[in-house]
C-alpha cells in the first residue's frame, strides 16, 4: 500500500506543468544593462574606498565588512530585473532594491571624509 501511495505521488508530481515565463502582458521592461553597470561601479568604488580607509582608520572596519555585501545585492537584483521569468512586479521590486542599495553606496561614500578617510 505504501508503495502504491509513493508511486501515485511521483506520477502526480510529474504531471504538474512547470511554471513558464509570465504572460507577456504581465512582463515589464527589463532593467537596462547600462543602469546595472553604473550601479555596480558606484558600489564597487565605495567598497574599495571604505576598505582602503579601514586599513588606517579602525572606526570604519565594521563598515568595510558590511559594505562587501552590497555588490552581491546589486548582482542579485540585476539578475531578477533581467530574468525572462520575472513579472512586472518582480522587476519593479528589483529596480527599487537596486536604487536603494546604490543610494546607500553613494551616501556612505560621501560620509567617509567625516570619518577621517582621505
């Protein structure tokens, strides 16, 4: 009996249709590659600046550790924003996350001089 239930579950799982890409009317325009590249460059510059500063200013060492995750967050948002499987809402959320992340990179870059960084 148990064998029959397992077989039935496997057959049922195999018959389910895989979710394909969303319908075209629910698909928004992808995030442009140029925007993704600009954002990545801005955050990489910030990470480089804060980690270089952390070598001489101990107060920003924790900030350096935290900053290292920002380029990865942008990469993930970019992948979601360009994926053919993403819906209009997915792309909007990815674009919003990307813009908030790069805003943090720029704001924190501007604060480095206040922390004593060259």
